[in-house]
């Protein structure tokens, strides 16, 4: 997952550098090139590629919070320690 994002970042950065160094390019154009061709798509792809991991984490959390005798899940995941009298 990270290899795709790193490669995309590199290509977008090189596009922005080429835009800034071009005789007809501007630094502002390079910034927008990086944001629109690099950062925004990387965020979308990273979110989509991270969906299975978030789903697994949510499922693991649901399994660890088992219901108690009344059928309700406990509000705190760690049970209180009982004191002996």
C-alpha cells in the first residue's frame, strides 16, 4: 500500500518541480499541480486502500467487547477490580 503512495508522491513532486522550473511555469502553478495531481488523489487512494484494515479493526473491537449477563456491552473494556472484605 505504501509503495503505491510513495511512487505517486514522487511522480507528483517531479511534475511540480518541472512546472516550477519551466520558463512558462510558475511556483503557484507547481503548488496547484502538486495539490491536485498529488496530494488529493493520494488521500483518496490511501483512504480506499486502508478500508480493509479499518474494517478488521472494527470487527476485532466488536468481538472483544462481548455482552455481559444483561446482554449489554460493558461501557469500560477493563473490568473493575474487586476488593476482598
